[in-house]
C-alpha cells in the first residue's frame, strides 16, 4: 500500500504465463503505460510468476513490457485469483478498488486501439475518484 500512496490511481493488470490473451495484449499495455498521466502508475502481477519466473521474464522481454512485474503472494491470490486472466484492476491511493475490474481483454484491430480503450477505462475510473 505504501507504493500506492504516491499516485491517485494504480492500474494493476493480472496475467499468467499460460494465457495467450494476456501475452497478446502486452504491447498495447506498454502503449497505455506511456500515455498515462503522472498521477497514475501501472504495474502487472504474474499470477504464476513464483513458479514460472524465468518464463515470465522471457515473455515480458519478448513483448517489450517495461512495467513493474510483481509475482503472486497469498494476499494477491485471495483477491485476484477469483478473476480470469487477463484482468485489470483500478486502485485508489488508499488501496481501495475503484469501480469494477476489466475482466478479459478488449477486442481491437491493433495495439493502438486497444491502448486507447484501456485509456478510456483509466479516465472513467479517475472520474470516480474525482481526479
């Protein structure tokens, strides 16, 4: 939670090394990350990263994702694993979930369109916290 306090919102994308959709959307997520306002941070959680650390690192490198990648823990497992991957969550600076998570990926013609659809989600969630 200390990492969240520095930002009005933190976007957390949960993915796994066995999820093709998760891996496919990584270039779009990198584009999203570069478009975020300064008061929003982006991180990912690889839910099977503790068991597949090398695979996760290889995937992230191949897809050019520069976001901070966290691995699962007991508390993350309890809160995130009830959702399918990929899922994207929006947390305020106090660690409270803002609105509903985006479960699944967007259908888009390319990475730019997908990044824009995610950016629309970010803007809508920022409005909910009045930022």
